[in-house]
């Protein structure tokens, strides 16, 4: 199908496997997206392909109660491929820390990776 996206006076028509960002300031650019990956969260999974770790954690933060902080600049740029079960985020973070040589600290709702 097709969908029209409107923000103020701007509008765009999207066809399958296309995505656009929008806000009250207007529309972004249209770009290709794998709809299956982009909607994996509806099936309880977050799928990330070749993304910087910092971006993966920002996205994961949306699904986890509390806050995830990455305090390692070098690690933030590492490219990550992951399929994360959104029902087991804490287990994934533990495995991530171990595999990436990071120290994991939990303090209530705060998760810190160094």
C-alpha cells in the first residue's frame, strides 16, 4: 500500500519498505528500510545490524525500565549485530559486557557499562 505523511504544509507519500522521520518542524528525507527488521519489536525482538553500540543502547533504553549509560567512548563506536529478546534485556546486557570487555554495574534502575 501507500501512506501519506503530513507535517504542517509538507507531505510525502510512502510506499512499502520506505521510512521517514517527522516532527512539528517538518519532514525528514525518505529512505529505504527493511520493514521486517524495523517492526521486530512487535514480536518481542530488537534486531540491530551493523550499528554503533551507543545507538544500540539508546534504542534498547526505550524498552528497559530505568536508564542505560555507556561510559566508554571507544566502545560506543563499536559496530554491533544483535537480536535482542526484549523479555531478557538484563541477560543480554550481561552477555554484552562479557563479550566486549566492559564492566557492568547495576544500581536500582540505572545500568552502567564502562
